[in-house]
C-alpha cells in the first residue's frame, strides 16, 4: 500500500513513546528504533519536510498533499534517547512539543501514571480492572451519555480498545483531577510503587531540549501542566497555561521570541485557545484527528492552529496490511 493512497493531504505524524527494552521498557503503543526506520521508509524520506521547511511552506501556503512532518509530544526521554539518533541518521529535523510543569516543583504525573500501568501489571486490562474496582461506581448511565463521544474516539483512534476509551473518558470527563490522583495513589500503594525513582528517566531534561534546539529541531508549546481537556479552562487560565510554558522554554533556550509553534494536548482546544495563541504570537498549531480527511477539508477559519496530524499507530497499522 502507498501511504498517500489514503492520506492525500499535508499533515504531521504524532509520536510519543519508544522502547529499547533497557532503560525504556516496551509499553502500549511504543516503537523501537527499527519500527521508526521502517515507518520513515514506508512514508518516504523525500516526502518528510524538515520542521523549518514545513513551517516556511505553511506560512507561504506552499504545502502540497505529499508534504508531511514528524512531531513528538510531551518531551518524553525515550524520544531523545531512541528516536533522535534515527532522525540524525536520516537528517530529519522535527517538531518537539514540550509541556513544562516538570521543570517546576508541581510536576505533571501523566507520564508517570502511564509508566506505572504498563510496567506494574501483566497487561493493560489488569490495570483497568483494578482501577475500576477501586473507583467502585456504576458508570452505565455515564457511558450512555457519552455514546457519541465514544463512537467518535473509536473512529479517530481505531487502535484504542473499548477499555482504553472508557478509562480515558472516566479520567477526563467523570473524575476531577484530585479524585483521579487519589485512585492512582491507592494503586501505587497496592503495587509498592515509588514514583520518585522513575521520574528522571521519563522526561527530557533541560540539556536534552537545548541539544535538540542546537540541532535545528523546532521546540514548541504543549501547555504547562498538560491538562487533558484544556478547552474546559477559561481564557484566563488557558493563557496562563501557554504563557508559562512559553516563558519556561524561552528561558531554557535563552532565546526570546523564538517559539512560534505548538500542539494541542489531547487534541483539546476551543475559540479561547485560538485567541490565546494569537496573543502569544504563535503562528502554527497542530491538532490530532486520526486520518479523517473530511475534517481537514472543512476547516478554514483558524486553520493555522488546526493543522492535522495522524497518530503513528495508524501508520503502523497501514504498514502491516
């Protein structure tokens, strides 16, 4: 199958997790360096624009249907350790979107929670079973109310299981952050999990980000605390999220006004988000729509902040057909 037989529009490909079975264990949806090489060859190196070229062509409205770019979300350490040497080998400059709470005292535990559920359970469904057992709520009415959203998620993320979708809905739409954290802490205790031992291996440090920047990769915003549904926040609080992210990254890079790009955490945004990004002088923002071409074609207003991306598992699925 030719990649562009199905994806006939300019877009980014989203990457998150990589594994080497050493420092970075294999986990749900993670890629090896061999997987990444195969993906690059499948898409075609000639079709992958470097970040600066993609940015420039976007601003000049010169992107063609076969122009794509590679994007990496969350500032995950395995991206730096495993993916960036492959990018160096193929001379690819990518977009790296970093959330910044991990450079403060109040850290985002999203990645830590993911590590825990993939490493301390036989399989992901064992984690879900214990999670819902501790929650101990009848969720049938909630699921019925969320039926349309569940169907949309399944369409956009066909690699998600039903349990994957239910867990994310409960986490994001049913539980408050505090209640979710309480459940996770109870699970930590049950599994004798000590979070402080693992944080340093999960996220990039400042030196890693500076090195990416010096190699001409683009560093962009991904909010400060990676709220899983940022559109629920007021304009004021969204502004705080992205302003703080930009300030911290510019301080790390020692270069003001350099950051012009971003990606939306969990694909969540609204009209307030667009106003925030305009105020912060951001020119290009990436969304996440699976590979739904019709959504891409319908978006005209505020398109600068809704450039489509395809999750890498969908590309892997194409490769295995």
